[in-house]
């Protein structure tokens, strides 16, 4: 973790490497050096996902994949995503060493995945690379997403040298280990938590559209303040979870104000809105309320509004057999477990459309995430890697047969 955290390191102790920035490319270069040193074949697909493939079982052997992502939020933490990539390398190496020591003929191939633009901080939607892999997005859709400066994914892949042409591996199973990004494990005094379900999300980009004017001579009654309309909406959205305790989260995490001058009444305010819930009915009702609030808040401020884009991710469940396997291997190590839902998105969600998939969490101190103060104790990082290695070992012994591995 220390080595990869040097790329995009911030003075506050975190990292700043949004997708396809120079810092992100440097971190991926570091990973590729590890692949080369250990005999992995690096593959880069057309959307810039990076895979390190260890072919030990032959071309017809099943392939088991593990990993996460090396991109971060702006001014984010060191562990979110990167831990899953580092743990995958360590666990696969442990399985290789154990098999060699026991003189066992390899039965599986393995791959480490570093997915492109998991965070969605620079390009929306999030889970973009894994979304193409899982069939949720077309390649053309993904390549044409643009950041706030108008740069397209395809252009930036070319700039940093990560637009590939290799075929992506076809996994029999995908295992992703991650820091929890929540307080539950630490509060319960437990170490390992398979995520059983993932919440659904609706992400809306909407704009309040007013009229640019001078903040001095323009009479208050004549102003069409787009930012005021956004403020009304942001405040109203915050009240919705109070009526649906523990089953609805709302946020406006990004606000783009134009022209963003201290002495100009804003003519446009673009909001990046999120609604999250494990319940499709709650999510549907929240979206209906959002649509009503857009009309009401725009009218209250005397401005217009426009919905610019809507991205939907339905709620669902991860593979129960992999969850049970994680619990069994944790118990064999004397580690206590609990089952959790994940409210945030993970690459395992779209990957799960192609193969059985799971996310397993280790504790986050204080539940802090997307923050330079994000931290997981070394002993918990090690414990997660041990559980992952033992799960991969089971799959190796079963020749990639998940049903047999889960029953072992």
C-alpha cells in the first residue's frame, strides 16, 4: 500500500488520482511492473481496464479473477480500491507458492483486475470500465463520456497510453476485497464482512437555468438566480431521508455554477444528484419526488430547469456461495464475521452480470472513506488478504468449480 500510495500522494496523507490523470497512469505503470516481474501477462482492453493474467493451468483451464481499482476521488484516501488490487496480487502469489510447495499441478488460471474509472469522479457514470466488461454500457458510450473540461475518455486513454486492444479475460468467478467505507465492522469488533446485497442508485444531472446579471444594480425582484433554485432543491432533497429512515440516502455532491464570479448572479447551476436505496419502490418514489421538487424549486426561484442525464443502477445481490466461502475461511483463521449491504457501488456489481461475484470488506477506522484520513489497520489488511488467498486456494483445488469449492 505504501508503494502505490506514492503516486498522486497529497500533503494530507491521501491520494489524488482520478481516472486517466497522469498520477493514475503512473500508479498503473507501477502495477504493470509488478506483473512483469512476477511473470503475469498484461492485457489492456479497449476501455482501458488493465488485467494481469497468470496462466498456470493451460489455455483451457478456468480463470479466477480478483481486483478492484487504482483511480481515486479528488483528494481521496489511500485504501479505497487500491487495497483490493494489492490484496489480489498478494493472494494469487500465496496460492502459487502453496501449490508449488505441495507439488500440485495447476488447475486454474488467475487474473488481477484494475478497472478503469470505478470512482466516477472525473467521468460519469461510475463503474465505467467494469460496466463495459459486464455489458451495461457499449464501448462507444464509454469512450465518448466527457469530463468537466470537455475531454473524452477515448482522448484521455490515448493521451496516457491506456487504450488497448487485448481481449479481456473471461472469469469463472470474481472476488473483490475492499475497505468497508462504513463504521459497522469496527463498531461490532469484527474483521470480515461479505456484502450480501447492493443498494440501487439513481444519479441525475440537472441544471437550474436563470439569467446572468450584475449583483449590484440588478434589483432583487428582477433576479433569476439559478444558484438560488439549486439551493432550494438541495435543502429539500436533504429532508427526504428523514421520511424513509435507513432506506434512502440523497446527496448533491457536485455543483457547477456559471459563470462562478462573486459579483454575477449565476445564470446556470448544474447539480449532480444521487438517490440510493435497497428498495426499488423507495427509489421510484424518491425519483418522483425529485421530479416534483425540480418544478417547485425552479418556480420558487423564478428560473427554468433541465434534466441533462439520468443513470440508473438497480439494487441486487452478490453470490451467496462466495459469501459463505468467505465466512468459512475467516472462521478457519479465527476471525469474526458479519453480513452487510453495500450502499456504495463496486466493480463487482457489473462484473456479476458475467460471472459469480462478491465484495468482501475489512474495517474502516471511524467509517471514514473518500477522505485523506481514510485508514485500515495493517492487521486487518493482512487478515483480508489471508481470507482471499484461502478462497482462491479452494477454487484452485476445485479446478474453478464454484459449487464444489463452496461445498468443500
